[in-house]
């Protein structure tokens, strides 16, 4: 299938040319490759070898967190699928990655999508890199630990958005573990899990 020939050809170009690491995270003093550099390096190779990358965001969660200075950060996680399509015969290979990012304004989702794309490209084309910095990239946030009330509230909100029991179970374990120092909150977490579980069982 042409999609694998095209991926291999693009990977060959990336191995020969690479992507320079000339962006600097000033807060922590390391170099990184930005998403725009990935786009600029990949675009000519994708066109030359007849390969399309079509993104699709299939999940998104948002959590508000507090910074050490009392500000608000929006923490976004996206699950993304990328269809790699060989234009010669329409053959498709799908890659799934996650992107996480924080922002104090309205850019957390954009950053998370860029992260998902960047690492899908790094891993698919084996782009040479010495270190992989997150693409929020020129800034690092330091959120304070979530309080038991926040953990329980986040779990309750996300549980109502689950469409099946598997989703609910994946959310429940880290929430329950995060409440280890508060038996009272753990009890409420169990109650939310049980109530929502019954609702999902009934709906199924």
C-alpha cells in the first residue's frame, strides 16, 4: 500500500535533514523543536511523497487548576487520531496520540492539539531528537496540588460525561487514589461511582 511507502520516504527525508532544535525554554533553560518547525519541515516532504495527515480530535477534557501564586490554569487533555493517507491509492494508516497542555488564557486546547500532532510526527517518522519537550514549550507552569474537594468535583463532572462503564472505571481509580488522605471524600467518590455506574448499566 502506498501509505507505507510514503511514510518511509518522509522518514528518510527527516533522517537526512532533521529538524533543528533552536527554540529555548527560558524558564528551565533547554532547547526544543516548536510545532511550527515540525510543520515547516514536514510540509514539503509530505507533498513530495504524496502523503496526507488528517487530524481528528475524539476526546477532550478540561480541568481548572490553581497556580502557586493563586492564578487559574486551564489544563486540557485531548485524544487525537491522525489518518496518514497515501494519495496514490487512498490507503490509510491511523495513529493515535494524546496531547496535554496548560494555559492561563484560551490557548490550552490549541497547545494540546499541537502536542498531539508533534509527537505523532516524531514517532511515525522517527524524527531524530535528543530530548522531547512539551510544546507548551517555551513556558512551564507550576500548579499547586489539587484539594480533595477539587478532585471529587472533577471526578463527578467527568463521570457524568462518560458514555460507558469502561470510561467511568478509568476515571475512578486515579480519583480514589488521589483522595487517599481523606476517607470522607473517598466515600463520596465511591457513591458517585456507584450511582453513575447504575445509570450507565440501565442505559445499556
